C-alpha cells in the first residue's frame, strides 16, 4: 500500500498569465504558495479475487474490468498513460474539490506520484508537474493554466515564470519573521459554493478581449515580489495590491464573480481588510483576505456566515508518506 500526500495551493498574483495562449506571446508569472491542507491518494494492488479489476473511490465508487471503462477522466487517462492495471485507489482531502485551490491538479500530481512508486520509481517534482500538465491539459482536454500542477509538485512559496512552452520555479527569499507576519495577516473563508474551474475558464472572455487586464496583472507580480522580499517595504502594500489584482480579474469574465461574492468582498473591505481575492478561476470557492491583526475580529464578525479556515504556509510538495510491502499480482 502507498499513500501520497499532496498540498493545495493559494495563488496571489498572475493567475491567468500561466495559460500557454498568453505566456507564449507575452510571458507569464505567478506568485503562489502551498499550504497545510492536503489531498491523500491511497493506492494498492487489487487482489485477483473479484469480478472487477480496478476500483476507485472518490465522491463515488467505480468498479470496472478495464480502465478504459472508468468514468473519471483523470484516473482513466493517467492509468492508460502509465500502463497501470489492477489497482484499488481512494481519494480523500482536507478541503472540498472545485474550490479554487488547485484540487484537481493536486490529485493528478499525487496520483501520478503514487503510480510511479507502485512501479518502484521515485520521480522529480518537475517530472510530476510535466506529466500532470500533460494528463490534464492534453489527454483530458481540460481548460486552464499550468501553475496548479507545478505548485502541487514543488510546494513552497514561489514565483513561477512561463515562456516558450516552458517554466522555471524560483523560491522567494522572504525573511522568516516577515513570512510569519504575512501568514498571520491572511484570512481564508469558504464561500459555500463550488464550481468547475475548467467551465469557468471556457466561459471567460476570449484571450484577445482580456489581454489588457492580464498584462496589467502580470506587472503586479514584480511589485508583489519586491514587497515580500524587501524588509524595508510596507507589508500592508501586499494587501492593497491584492485589491488591485482582484478588480482586474473581475474584468476578465462574467463568471468570475457573482453578486453574493461582491457583497462579501465589500463587507470585508469595510470591516478592515486591505484587499483580497477569490482563489482560482472564480465563481465560488475560497476567499483570501489580507487583514491587519487588529481588524481581524471585525472581518470575522462581518463574514460570520462563511466558514473561516485557519492555515499555515507549507514548504513541501507531493510526497509519499507511507509505503508497505504487499503481494504484487501485476508485473510491470
């Protein structure tokens, strides 16, 4: 039996510029971090005593004779891609799927990590990220960018640059006390709504109609990096910059926000938040706000109808946390 533990991510700046149709023309960059909420993929060989050969359990249970008959496109494609057979796979997570935290990509990365380990291989974060991007974006034809898979595979607080169908991961050198103060000033709330990010992406404006906003959002990445890494800068500017990027993001598609989301945002700002944004493609999921500590009680009170989630930034990407020997009925 193998258990892979893979973090979720929160993306602060540059979301949307990680789309190949944008960054291959203009370049792209995002600033994001993994944090201490995870998905867990449990994998084992399925003993040959059943009238099915593969069992997967997520929000439902599927039992099939051939992996090609699986309805879950991500599992089906990954199994065929790596020639995985006769398995039992389960998925569990600390937070709900379709909530703007890169949950689908974290699952893809963790599953691929477990599949490779089942074959006796340890693979690099880059290989995991590359394969997850290929499985999700090519084999499954899911709309979206590349940042989620990279963040889940590498972990940590990073700037990720994109250009010419390639990327580089640059860990940000944030002084320890400054990073802790940033974490202490962030508040995470669940809106109560989940959505399919691929569908939100498909219903957003065509690239030609949102290039202006994306280019402006890209310039904010440099500003955000300077705020984070320079002890002489006012850290509160990070929050104000989040407000700027959220206002730009809202202009990239009609499905990014809703009247309920706008109302929650305005309430938080009036209560003392300096800025915030909806994580992921939009339409629901999680809000992250930058709130000075002396105003957090007021923000929590005004958003008392939303579930607040405590969290800590994390430094680890996908990892195998448990492995035990068992009888292998399949030889790869």
